[in-house]
């Protein structure tokens, strides 16, 4: 699998309540997107970013990180062939990404995602 970018997913109970700390104090002032249950905030100066997640919309578990790749189908096949636990099946989501969740051997749930071009 080829990782293009990795984004930390921070679990919060309320995105709007948490937003001020991350956008103000940490300087992640650009809101790239906000779907109500997940929002990405980025520093306009450095490009550093993170996602606030209040509960995944379609998966039974929340992921700790999102790994962006250019071939999610190949990554899914590789994860299966290596015997890793698939936590959320390969799915094309209504908000325009194709993704699956896999559990790392340490128990961390990883969202492997490909965005539409």
C-alpha cells in the first residue's frame, strides 16, 4: 500500500464545542470540510491538520487515523491477504470517498481512504 498522507482523528463528543481550541489555540484555522460528525481543520501556514470525529456515520467503530492512498482496492486486497481484521468493509460512501477500516496488530483502528479525483 502507498500512503499519500496520514491524518490524526481526534474523538470528541461535540465538534462545535471542541473547534475553538483546535482552530484558535493550535492555529488550525482553515475548515476543509464539516459533515456534522467529522470535520478537518488545517493550519494555513504549515499545512498541519487533524480531524475531529464525534462518531463515524457508517462504521461501528471510530478510527484513530486516516491513511489516504491512491489505490484503496489494492490496499484492501493486501490487508485481507495479510490476514488483518477488517473492521468496516470496503465501501463507497455517499460523501464521496471509498474506504475500509482495518485493525492494526496493536488494536488501533485505521481508516484507509481514497478520495475521488
